[in-house]
C-alpha cells in the first residue's frame, strides 16, 4: 500500500513539474521550416544561407536572406494555428524565399492578424503548389512580394477564429509592391480589401483577380488585374472578374495607372 501511495505521489509530482513546459507548448507555437521557433532556446533558426529570428516581446519574425522549404504537419512552411498568437509581424531583410519541397504545400498559414513589413528593396518570394498566404487578417506594409501558386489563391484572408468577421481585412500600403500569379483568386478578403500608394500586378487563371466581400478601395496606386477565368458557378465572386465586390468598389487618384481585364 505504501509503495502504491509513493508511486502516486511521484506521478503527481512529475505532472506538476511538467506543467509549465506543457502550458508553454500549448500556449504558443510558430513553426518555421518544421521547427517550433518559440520553443527554440535562442529563437533563432538557420534557413538556407540566412536566418529567421523570433522576438517574443514584439511578436516579430525577422527573415534575413532566409530560404524556407520544409513544411509542418499543416502543410505550411510558416505555420501558426493554435490561436494564441493574435498579432504577428514578419520583417524582411534581403532576399527571402519560401519554396516548399513537398506537393500541395502552403507558404504561410496563420489564424492571427499578420503584418509583412519591409522596405520595398527587400523581398519575399513565395512559390508554392497550394495557397501562398492564408490568414485571419493581413497588412502588407511597404514590402516587396512575389507569389506564384499552381492550384490555389495567392492570398486568402478568411481564417482567424479569434477575429470577428469584420476584422478579417486585407490592406496593401506604404509603397508595397505585390506580384501574384495564381491558379485561383489572386487576392481575396472576406471583409474589406484596400490598396493605397502601392503597386499590385495580378494574373489569375480562374476566379477573380481582386475580391473584397466587404468592399474594395484602391487609392493612388498602380494596378494591373487580369483574370483569365470563366464564369463557373452561381457565385459571382467565383467568376473571372478583374475586381469583384458585392458591396462597393472605389478607385481614386490613380491617373491612368489601372489595367483591368477579364
């Protein structure tokens, strides 16, 4: 009896000892190149010839000439879906690439409010079979990005179980430069989609090049939106529109820098 009691006490002590590690693992995970960078001792990973560094205080990932090619179980090379990271910034330095070594992989998959930031002299190239970026909300702030997908959308803003639907917005601003070549939608938001003071060049094979279900606003930007898709269902946003919204579409202060084709 005493041995059984001692065994129970030791088991409880072991569980209590492990609880902080278990809580930490459950609380926050960000997988980069199939490694949880949050659990890494110095929050630094070598990726190709560069690095990815995570700053927990500011919730920032800094990609410095990084090449990311390995996926996590969620089929994404940058993967955050445990709902504990509400705001995440990806800062770009140099030339960065997400180029999965596996079929049907995504580039970035997240539930959070994501910001991709950098001067438009530094780049992020995403070349994937599936979706380029799928997240809860997205701001591309001054970054230069090239996204190529074979089977899915370039950017989809529709996730985010902790975000209200009206907060699932896509914003491209501050002299960002975005090029998308996609198998489905080019860029899509379940709420508003805004492009301000930026350059956006999209060609899609099916569905719409630019779609904002809560409205589309383009201001002081250079836009080329081409959809080679055909009408394929009763849902208008599934058709091959250059720009689609069931709400409002506003284009202003763009001079002659807008090319639309569908």
